[in-house]
């Protein structure tokens, strides 16, 4: 069913008013300095399930105040055509860190289970590893969700079937031993965080060790069965991650790459008491307010330590929002719309959808003197571009066989005018085997539906994806189908 909120008028109002709001707030003039400094600090903040329409700076109808993200946009550049590589989180995280579409891997379609082995292959270059090779201190704080090799007492694979384990939550994991091939085995010198909030173990992990021994079954909270540490609180996760990320900035590592993978506003939706009622979108909106507060505190930490002027900070989301209202820490899909709030903004679809709302995400970048302040860009970009862009920023070449789908978007960040788009085309997928390919105004969804036809949309004239032009433009269908097949067969798109 087509979203009744998604109309061309709503679309234009959302994009236009967002830009106008920034202009009215005032723009600071870009610095005359345009050269890339030696090894700037990089902070990449990835929210979990935060929608394009959650941010008040780009959705005038948002019921959620986001003053810190709005401030970041006033000081930097807001991308209106930014995408996660997949409409689901785990494969998007893979693409972000490797510069490669996750559908090229053996990653099990649609599967997300506890004690998952490493998703990033041994020897696969990550952003963390690349920057470490070139003198960076690297850290990951937050949700990893990309697997590890967990030690077991019986040398057998971890006890886990699908998304569940034994009924009483017992496991054969030997928590007294170090975890291998997690974040510190994939390019990060330091890690503090969790695998996922809804999967065991229910405890923090620091580097290769659990913080405490999870020795009791999880009770009284959603998620898969599994062991937890005494006193584990879901509403304590995000504040602890914020503390650790701020402490890392305060330590003034030079230069550093800090990847902050927040656990919110994804369910379990558990805003702290001081954020309840801050929005007009229920518990979900309040949790977005808490995310905004964390981002503001990270910005303040950079200011306090005199690091802002030489730090690139990017804030975005791993995919679109499912629109849960927070009832019982979750709620039904799209239930937050009862408050009149549309997390996807003007776009059709939600998380896991191939439509724009599944993978078009908020994306803001700030780098004083290099990124023109108070600006917007309609350049099509994707999270997989981060690796090639990081290489360009520090003036280094990627080795052969790395970042097969990653394009350097530094020209877009600098606001340079170009005759052609940076990305010739972009592939989207749902994580469940449904693909789309985007080239300029055209978006093809080759998955055959009723009547034996796929879907073709002209996003320039039909941004809400309501008018299927599959039968009207067979030449475009054939061209984009062939290009998608080529990308698949070649093993790369760059």
C-alpha cells in the first residue's frame, strides 16, 4: 500500500522547508583554506534505525526536536540523497567498514543470530585497518553486530539455532577466555560496546573480553534468550557508550578515527526519564531526542579539547526507521504514525523496504574550513563510499582488491561543482534478496511482482515511487538490468 503521507507536495515542502530553515538560521562563510590538512581526526556516528524524517532540520513536520543535529547541519553539509547500502543494519555496517556491498559475501540472507562468526572476512581491508596503517589511533565504541569467534568449553560451535538458543538460555561459551576476530581483529585498536542490544551476551565487551561474566539467564526484557551479567539495564547502554566515546575524545589521541555505533533509537526503546516527554512522538521520539543529546555531547567534547577545527564528523543512520512507537519497548511497524510523525519523512517505505524510506538516510558532515557551512547537497552518496573517501582525505591510494564499491565523495564534501555524478549508479538491497539499482533519475526494482513485471520509477518527477513505468520504458529497464548484472558479475562497481 502506498503511503498516504508521501505526496509530491509533501516531498517538496519537506526538502524546501528544510533548506530554508537552515538558511534562515544563518550560514557562516566557508574558510578560504581548502587544502586537506595532514591526517585530520575523523568521527563517524552511526545511529541505529533513525529515519530521514526524524530530524527537524530536514522535516518541518517532524514531532521530534533535534537541536544538536540541526546545529551540526548549520555548521556543515546536509546530504538529501544519502543511502545505506542495505535497508537492514548488519549488512550496512559491513558495507560501511569495507567499502563493499554485503550482498557480494556469503552473509546468510536475512539471518541474524547470536554468537555469529565474523562477517568481515579475514584479510578484508576495513576503514579502521586502513587508517591504522597510516598512523591513526582507531577506536570503535558501540554496537558491533558483525560477529566474532567465541571460545567454547567443548570446542564445539556456540549453541545457537536461528535467533534462539536453549530454552533456559544456557550456552557453551567460555567467557573467561578472550574473544577472537571481533572489532580489535578487524582494524580497531580499542573497542567498547555490545554485539547487539537484543542478542546475547547481555553485557558490555571491552576489547577481547566481556566486562564481567554473564552467568544468569536474561529476564524481564525483550530479545533472544541468553546469559546476562547481574544488574544489566537496557536504559544504561546508550549513556555508557556516550561516556566511553567522550572519554576517548578527551584522551586526545592524535590523529584518531572514532567510529561511534549507537544502539538507538532502535528497539528496545528505552529513553532515560529526563528525555520522556521531550518529543511529541511517544517513547520513540524521546529516544531520538536522547540520540541527539549524545551527538551534542560528542560535539561539545571536540570543542572542549580544541579538536573541532581539524576533525571531520559525520552523523548518519544504518538504515531507515521501522516506525515503532515504543510500546513495551518496541511497538508495531509504523505505529509511531499515530502521533502524526513520519520517520521516513517524504519517502515511501520503512526499514527493510526496497523503497526509499528503507535506505535513504539522514547524513550530515562537518569539517570547518573544508566543508562549506550551512549547505545541502543532492549528490547521491552511499555508506560504502567512506573507505575511498578516507583514503582521499589522507592522500593515500587504496590497495588492489579493496573497496570494490567505494567512491571518493571528497569533491561533494567540498561543495565542488561537477559535470557528472560521482557514483555512476548505486545498488540497493533489502538484506532479503530484493535488489534495486539507481542511476540518476531512474530507479529499477527488477524483482518480478504481480503481472510478471518489476518496477521502474522516475524519482525526479515521482519521488514517492507511486507511478510504475516498467512497461513504458523498456529501454531503461533493459539498460539498468544489464548494468546490475554487470556489477554482480564483475565483483565490483568502482
